[in-house]
């Protein structure tokens, strides 16, 4: 299966790449730097160019997304818009533009995160964006053409990332990133749609 993997250079993206390649998939990577193809998922024209350059693919797996982490009282309208563009609108655009390019059996795997259900201080934008993507996945699943599928992977914090977050996720049970990568394999190779695969 030919899989277009977006956000291939991050902790999650590298693990997903390894898991899919190990299963024998032909993985085409995309990112802003250091990948087979360039993409800025916040730019619809860049997404359009990505699909044109990638050619026919069987699945799209996204491991990219960004939101601002700020106290609610310090968030600006620009922050809210940037957070929605960075993690929600961007992933919706991947599906919206890709649904007419993927075959009838094609699939999309998006990324959310535990803050959709476990909010943290300064994480209101992450909670908003993650929740929006999860709601979109459930709704889009009943509208995609043919037998196309869409799911999301929603992991907790990774063991490999704990040092970078400091005390932000105090009390959370961290998981190895390979567990989230396995959820991407489940989404890509499986038959379920409209699902949020929690990795906790």
C-alpha cells in the first residue's frame, strides 16, 4: 500500500514511518523540511501541490499539527485562529482535498490528543482543536465517497517527550510512541471508520 505520511520528522512521525515501513508499505514522507515532499498543511495551495506531486496513494496519515500554549487570559484572537488553522482546519483540508484523489478503498488517519478529554492549564487551544478534529472524523465518516475511511489517533504524552514538557503532564501515564504508531497501522490497514483510537 502506498501511504502519504505528513509530519514525518517529529517523534510521532518517525515512529509511524518505521511501523508502516516494517509492515511493507511504500511510505512517501512530507514535511516542511527533510522529507520526500514539501508541505505546509496550513496552506491549502501547499496541500494541493502535495497531492499533485505525490500522485496516486492508498492512504494519508497525518502526524503534524500545532497550537499555541498560553493561559486563557492571554490568548488573542490571532492565537485562536492560528491554533484552529494549525491543527483542525489543516487536517480537515487534507481530507477535503484528498477525498477526490484517493481510491474507493482509501483512508485518512488524523491526529488529536488526550487534551480533548483531559484539559490542562494553558492547553485550551489544544483541547479545542483536538475536539474539533474528533467531531469532524465522526461526521466525515458518513459522507466520504465509496468505501473511504477516516479515523483519528488520540495519544497521551509520549515517554520520549516527557523531558520537553517538564511538569506539564504531571500525573499522566506516559506511553512509548510505538504504541501510537501501532494505532496508525490499525487505522491504515483496518476496516473501521469514524473512530478515535485512544492511546493511553
